[in-house]
C-alpha cells in the first residue's frame, strides 16, 4: 500500500532523513520506533506532503505521491493524527469532527461514521457540544484520532498517540487502534513507547540518527536484545 524508496529529507542543509526505505502492506499495523529526534515525525510529515523529500520516491497504491500537495494526498485516503493532537481548541467536538469530513459530501455515511466514532469513544458523545480545548489530554487525543477517521482513511498515520497520557488512557488508545485496524484500516504508527507499539504491530522498523537501522516482525523485535536494551528498558 505504502512504499518509501531511498528518501532523503532536509531542514535547510541539515539532513532529517537519510536513505529511508520502508513498506506498509494493506491491513497491517506497522510501527516505527526510535528515540526522540531520530526522524520519526519527519517521516510522517514527508509522507503527507508537509515536507518535500530532496530525493527518493513515495508510492501509495503504486501511485507516486511525493509530487502531490497535502490536500491531494488526503483525497487519496491517507489521514494523519499529528504529534501533540493539534485539534481546534475553540471549536466544539462536533465541529472538529465535521472538519475531519470536510472533503466528503456523503451525508448519510458521515452520520453513520459519527456514530461509529461514538462507539469507539463514548466520552466524545458526552462532550459533543464542548470546546475541544476544554477536554483532558486523553480526550483531546481521542478527538484527534476521531477527526482523522472522519475522513474515512484507508491508511491512518499516527504520530506519538501516547505522548503525555496516563498509563490507563494509553492502554485504551492502543486497544482502539487495534479495533480500527480490525475494521480494515491500515495503520502506520510512530511511537516512542516501543513496548506498546511492538505489542500491537505486525512488523516494525527501528530508526536511529535519521535512518532505518533494523526491520523485523514486531514479535521478533520484542525479543531482540539490542532493542530491549535501547528501547524497552530491559
């Protein structure tokens, strides 16, 4: 579904991604783990068109997307949940969700998807008319994920969904990610919480110093001594 081939991305003259190649197959959960500053978020921003690669190619369903504008990439079926949530704090939960469906005009299906969102996150139904900025951190993360889902993506990109959340909320968020995947949405997950990310993933990549240094099935990486020492605190 998604393929990055030899991607080099720069911030000015500073390299941010070095020869990054990876694939995400339809139906998978694929995790990208690594330390803060390794290049994980830059990878997602490059996929979404927020940053142009200096060289290399990105394909989505065999279509080159590294030449497309961000809105054109969204139209193809890719949605991103950015790091730090980035909801619209002055808009209500309802308005944030409606913005997620901005490119759609299938009103009946939008209403059905809204009900699906509330089955995933019942607290959002209770906060429906509440300003997004008044929600707790965990509720804002739920809203950010829900807003992305309202675009009905085929590929969901998640950037540090556990950041700043209490352990019990983190568990809930990762369970929801698995539910979303079980309904047919492919997930590419960027996460510092390597233990949680590897537990739910099919495959994973390890990123260090702006490049991919290891790739394997997630179960194997959970048992890998170097990964356990560097990222799992074992």
